[in-house]
């Protein structure tokens, strides 16, 4: 895809910031309390001041008014630069549903938060409803001019640092499994809402959320009550493209780093890059990365052109393939870097850890393959 001069300058500005301020493990540590934070308030604030956050959101809601190609450029370059802002993508995903179905007040609130670096979250998964969202058990019971929410959500990214959570709950159980669900905008400060972190191999990102008679007004409903399933579908497709763009950036960073390492590191009197076994492995990674990148921007360009008839299939393809390319690229880079691939100083071990989760979240890749199979008539 051919990018405009303005788009190239935008991508270069993001890349320059990351190279200047986030290039080394030590630099990233200073912005993440020694690597204990997955998201840096300082980096988010820097990027907000630069006008990069919410670049694809409409100007009337505080965004940059650009297209999704521009958004993917930002996601790719920030991921390539290892910027600790992973929760930004969660807010961007939630924003897609608010923008399509939310009230003017909801759109203004979410737009202002995202562009200022204040985060948003979305709560879909439950202990018994991950890939099978229609099996959810969290309830939203209407009581006069309010809803009372009860139940548990799990694996909810960024809930502990978000302003609001977009909650999927069951309001009516009289219809089919995909009917009767409602989306609600819930402030994380709401009484009765408890957020508890889930320990993983990464700094805190995911949470359990417990709702005990959490009260929200009728105005908290996003879209039409009891009709949330169809309202979610486009947002989830956009989420898959967001993850794909970030994964392209992650794969490119692994490729950058392993190329630099094999050029500099000498064994048996010559650089590692002179060994055909490594050269060919790197060539394979470079090919996979470039093919993935072209596809991501093709899908993004179709969204900008309003050509979304194949969005479910193509976003599933992008998410599935790009996350697997990133996982493969980082694991291969670690292997080719030998012991240094495991050393925190060189950063590759962190890249491997970050690349392991994307094939699981946002709809596991097994589910993406099912979506692809169904959309091609199988």
C-alpha cells in the first residue's frame, strides 16, 4: 500500500519518539516503575500531547479525524517501539461500539478520555463464557429508572486503570442464547464493583471483576437494550484488526533486533549473519512479516472506504495470522540470539512474553479459524 507523505511523517514521528525515549530496557524501566507496569502514564501523556491517541476518532469527539490506516500506523509503530501503552488498544476497541451505538454524551466522554490518555475497558468474558460469549451469566435487572448488575467477569484488560467499563450483561433470558443481552457503561468507581488483579507472566494487565448490585442509570445503556449481540459484532472485528496491527509491529521489532544481533555477533571468526542456516530463517520471518503487513493495511483501507462486507472474515484472518507471525518471530529471534535471547538486558525475553498472549485474547485463534471457515461456506 502507498502511504501519503503525511502518513509517513506521522509514522516516523511515533518511531522517533520510541527510539529516543524507549529504545532500551533501562529507558522503559524508568517509565514503568522498573518494568512492573504494563502501561506508562508518562508515555500515554506524552502521546496525548502529541495528538497521536485517538487519531482515528472523529474530531467532534476529540479525535484526529483520520482513517483507520492512520490508526494502524500508530498501533504498528508504537508496538514496534515497545511503547508501554498496551491498554490503549482496549479503549480503542470499546470506542468502536460507543461511536456506532452510544449516546452523544457517551461518545463525548469516551472520546475525551482516550485522546487524553485516560483509559477505557470492555468486559465480555466470564469464568464460564470465554469463546462462547452467549453463555454469559452476569445479569442486568431493570429496577425502575436504574439497572442492578450482578455476577463476575474475568480476564478483563485494563479494568484497574480504566475510567469506565463497557459491560455485556444478560437482561432477558426468555429468548435464544444470543438474545436479551444489554451493553452498559459502568464507572469503575461505582459502589459494589470490585476489581481484582490476575497474576500472569506479564505486569498486571488482566482482572477479575465482581458486581454486587452495582447500580447504573438507564442512560448507561449503550445502543438498544436486549440487542447487544449485533451491536458487538463490528466492534469485535475492529478489535481483531487492532491486535493484528500491533502484532505486525511486534514482529517487525523482533526482526529488527535479530538482524542487528546477527550482524554484530561473531562466532568462528565471522558474523552470525554469514551462516546460511540463520540467514534463511531470517528471510522467512521477513517474508511473513511483510505479507502480514500488506494484508493489515488492505483491510484498514477497506474500512476507511466503507467496504466492510468481508470485515468479519478478513479481520479474523488478519488477527490469526499476524499474532502467529509475531509469536514465531520472537521465538525464532530468541533461539538465534542464544543465551542473550534470555537475558533481560537484551529485551528479547520480554518480547517473547508479550507475543504469547495475543493468539489467545480477542478471540482465540481457534475461534478465528472457525469464523473464517464459516464465512467461506464450510
